[in-house]
């Protein structure tokens, strides 16, 4: 296995692509060869994206009452959870969130809303907030507003949005087990519409939903085909009241091996570790950077608390990693 891992790393380092079959074989690394996999992923990361860490933060700008039935989501109206429920926050709250994220050292700040899409006055309020964020801070704003078309993406871009975030969540072959209220192609079409508008795309998913390793690899190749700019990787933190409450489908090593596989498949993309790292990785959170990640979310998530920012910043310092600074 060690010889195979190194051969696949050399292949990627020469600019060649792995096949799904080769990626699946890499996933079978066990014991000491797992560390060979991580070392190879680090080589690939260093060549294609360097060692700097990209930090991002978010605001839950509109919470709950979502008509979609995503099995993992605390904000779905199909579930009974303790997640907060409120309409779109005021423009000032969105701008103040950007200032706070900038102070923490984040280079990207995401305005996230629940629901299938955003339009009308809510969209206008978000556009106004984007204009102020670009004028009053140095942070790069992103948005995650659900399923949108090219015209909406272009309007967001004109207002100052740098990146649009829209997760595929999982592989197409597994998606019907997770969501039945919209089609997988709707999400793919959103990614394509945003790219057509000339906007960068951040798209990934959640692992530990019950999908197979082959389906994790399937999603990676879909993201590669769509040529997204960055990949947020989330690991399920099961919420009471959702369809996946009590699910326990991941080990810390599963998470790290999946990160490494994504680095092999998507060598030149930003791979950012987001929700669920505290619960699933625990004492191994620092290992995400040895497995191939070059970004992480800091601060709180949509409906759950994140780790203390000071602890994360100390972790980067201990690892000798520099963070990417905010810049227009």
C-alpha cells in the first residue's frame, strides 16, 4: 500500500488525475500506511496551495422554518429541534458580523440564510449589507442563500460578494436518502449559474450521513467536474429532533482519511474543514492540516457553538502555520 500511495501522489504531483477506482483503493489504507497517505496529501497540498491557512466565519442571518427536508438539518420545518427561529437580521447586524470576523482574523465572511432561496426585500437588504461590508471592512464577503439563478448571482457580485456558497451535501446516488424536497440537479444548476455569472463557488458537503466511501469519492469527482473553487468539508454533528439524531457513522480517522482523499482528487483547491470538527476529531483537530486541509472555519456555526477562537489561533501558532490575511 505504501508503494501505491506514493505512486498515486507522484501521479497527482505531475498534474495527472486519479480515477475513482484509484481513489477507492487509497481509502483502504490502514495502520501505519494511513500516515503515508497523510504525508503524501501534505506533499500535494504544499505543491499546489502552500501551507498558509485560510480562515472563514459566518453569520446565521435567517434561521429556521426551512421548507426543505434535509435529514441532517436542525432548521428544517420537517423537524422539531431547539434551533433558533427568526427572520432576516438587520443590515447592521450583518455588517457588524463582518467586522467581528475581520477582527478574529478571518479572510472570508459568509452571510447564511435558511430556506430554499432568498428574493424580494430580503435580497435587497443583503445587497445593501454587501455594499457596506466591501466599503467598511477588508474582509471578503460570501453568501449562502439557497438555490439561485445567474441574474441573482450577478447582482450579488455587483454588490461586492466574492464567493457563493452552495453545498451539494452528498453524492447524487445518495441524495434521495437525505433530501426529497428538491432535486440534486437544482443544486448542480445553481453552481453552474453562479460560475456563469463570474463568481467563485464554495461547494462541498457533509460526511457521516450514512453514505459509503465510494459515494464520498463520487461527490469529490462531481465537484472536480464542476470546477468549484473551494470545498467546505463538514462532519455530521447529529442534532436531536432531526432524522439523523443519534447517528454515529464516523471515526476521527474516517474524517482525516476523507480529507486526504479529497486532496488527492482536488489537489489545487482550497479544502476547508467546517462543522463537526470539534465533535468528530476531538484531540485530533490539528491533524486536518497534516491530512491535506488548508482552511478551517472559526467561531460559531449555524445552530451549534464552535471552539474558542483563541484556542484555534493558538493551534495555528503551535503548528507554525500562517493565516491568510483579509484583502480585497
